[in-house]
C-alpha cells in the first residue's frame, strides 16, 4: 500500500523549486530541487509526474498567491483609483518582498513549459485584477486594446518599479508612488 502524500513534502519541493529556478533558471535539474527540499530525488516524481507538471503547478501557485495578496482587503466601496492604488501597493510590496518568487513567475510567464490550459486558469483566477484594470482603462487611450495587452503593460511598470524598490530600499516609497502615477496616467 502506498504511503499517503505529505503536504509538507509537496510544499518543500515547491519552495525548493522557487529557490533553484530563481538561481539557475527553468533548466535547473530536479536532482538539485530534491536535494534543496531534503527529499529523495524520486519523491519529486511522486508528487509531480514530470518536471513540466511541477512547473505548471508552481505557476498556478504563484499566480494564486499574488492574486490573493493583491485583492485581500480590497476597499469594496472605494473608487477605481483607490482600488487600483491598493492593488499596486500590495503587488509591489509582494514583489519587493519575494524577489525569488517574482523572478520565477516572470520566467514561467514566458515559458513554453506552461500549458495554455494553465495560463487560461491563471487568467481566470486573476479575473478580479483584470476587471479592475479594465475599469481603470475604460475611457483611456487603451480602452479598445486587448485586456491582456493592457495588463502586460501594467505588469511591465510593476516589474520596473519593484526592481528599483529592491535596489534602492531607502527610496522604495517614492518609486512606488511614481510607478502608480505612471500606471494611472497610462490607463486613464
């Protein structure tokens, strides 16, 4: 009889994957992931049938974590600008506090290892974020642009802002404020 799978072991594999992929890229060997997770190499494939499955699960986990972070405590009655500001602050804080996760998520976003099915699932899960961006851009110059394109532009500004926040922690608040103003002007 097979031993039940351990949630702790699964999470250790995912955490180790973040660390190793952030350091070495998506080509990082599963043997190193297993070593970092302190599990036998075969355990990686007990929890994830293939490395591609491991990366797809990680992609969905990171998307869920970021989405949950940015929509948590969203001021429901606030106007669009206030809600977008909330999203921006939470997003840039998450990225600046989790540089390895952000780096891995960026790699997975452009990887052909992530299936279209999982990309669509991630977009669906992040729908509240996309809806807010669409609301903000409804009367701006990008109003007729594809929503995923507009969201990618916002993401590029967020990435740049987070990079500067990390490299210049004493000026992080100023970069966050300037980045938000740039996003708001882009959208409206």
